[in-house]
């Protein structure tokens, strides 16, 4: 077993890596999806890539929590359910929904995401196995849990609804991009990313531990920079694109 102090140091180091990468991602466009590049080495099927890159988060976290953690503890069971809701959809449903059968993703991007999800799944799962405290009902704790669950579910609805709007924009062949409309697309270019950030903010409130905070920070770094890339792309590709839209936070960013 890793000592709690050592585990916390590992988590802080992981956060530091994300903070170091952040300014790099502000300048370098992540080369997948609409920004995909074929000069990064081997390419693999997009659906298979999404499945593989997200799989470790489901399997590693699921194994640790299901077989080693105390699921009778509400402070373990509740975040485990939220994690499962997200990653079962992301691993088993989302890759089948996307209309990108003819598109490919760089294997390097899949590998990097695969490694990230190994680390992230392990840190979050390991905490619930060895460091989770017992549940003692109290006003502040209960309010924190209720607020966190509401945020998580609200963010999930926002994320999935706008993902579906984007999916419906694409023809069955998976070719071509259009300007998205409807819902929060009126205000931002990437409301699906905003929804995911809201979800993991809620998860961090429910879990209330350092690994969950590290995941939230990484989510903010990754999705904010990617939203900025998408926003610039939309403005470049479509002359008629609404200049009042922001990238990810209405009226602000």
C-alpha cells in the first residue's frame, strides 16, 4: 500500500504536469477530430480509437472500486455510480453513435489518452480503496453531495445533448462539417465541453479528494484549450459564423 503522504505527492505531481502542459496546449492544436493530421504516424479507425482511449478509465477504476473498495460507504458508492454512468456511455455507447466510420485518428493520440486514463483511473480508484473516510450524515456533507450530484447530472445532460446535435449535423458518410445550432450553441462553440467540465466539477464535490481535483484540473486544461482551437477553426472556416459566440463560457471565454 502506498502511504497517504506519498500518494498525495503523486497527485500533486500529476497536477503539476497538467499545469506545465497548459501553456503548450494554448499554442499547439491537439491534432485529432477536425484538426487531425496524418503526419503523426499510424492512423486507426476513429471509433476503435475512442473505445481504446477511454477503456482504461472504466476498467481500472471499475476493478478497484468494485472488488476492493467498501461500496457500503455512501462516499464510495455515490462517486462510483457517477463515474460508471459517464464511462459506460463514453466507452460502450458514444463510439457507436459518432458518424465517423471513414475517419481515422492518430494512434499516438490514442496512446497518450490511453496512458492518461490509466493514471487517472488508478489515482481515483486507489483513493476510494485505501483512503475513503466513513459517511457521517451532516448538513454540510449532505448539501455538498446533493449539489455535486445535481451538477454532475446537469453537466451530463448538457454534454450528451450537444454531442447529439453535433452527431446529427454530420451526414451518414461522416464527411463534412457544418455550423451547429440549437441549445447553448447560441452562446458558445463547445457547449458539450462546458457540460463535461460541469460534470467533473460535480464529481469533485461528491468525491472531495485530491485525485478528483486533479481530474477536474486536467479536464479544464484539456477542454478549455480544445474549445479555443474549435472556436478559432469555426471562425476561420465559416465567414458567417456568429462573432458573438464565445468558445466555452457564455459571455466570458
